[in-house]
C-alpha cells in the first residue's frame, strides 16, 4: 500500500496541502488531486479504481491520467514523501 512516510507534518492551505519534512528542513506543496491520490491509496483504494474515477469526473483521457499519476507517485517516491507499492 502506498502511504505518506512517517515523520512528515501536513498543513492544509487554500489550494491543497503542504507536506513538511522538519528533519530535513524542506517542504512540498501538493495540490488537491495529488494529496487525494496519496490519501486514497493510503486507505487501501485500488489505483485503477481511483484512475477511473478521475477520468469519469474530468473526462480526461484514461491513458494520460494513468501515466500522469504514475509519474506523480514516482516523483513523490524520489522525494521520499511516500513509501510502499501499488497493489
């Protein structure tokens, strides 16, 4: 299961959330879609189900939505914000 790693502080702002890594002294701003994806995956929701919902809500191309969100997860993993794997 993908989830935010331990030791991060999350602060809600007008257009998303800010994830603070106080140990390293850095922060990232995640828009509402990005934080929703991470939170839903952390609750055990299937990635494919989440992608289909985003496609239904936005009318965007499913392949594009999937590749964009896989890239997002890869970027968050490289930044050491998330841990775990997609089921």
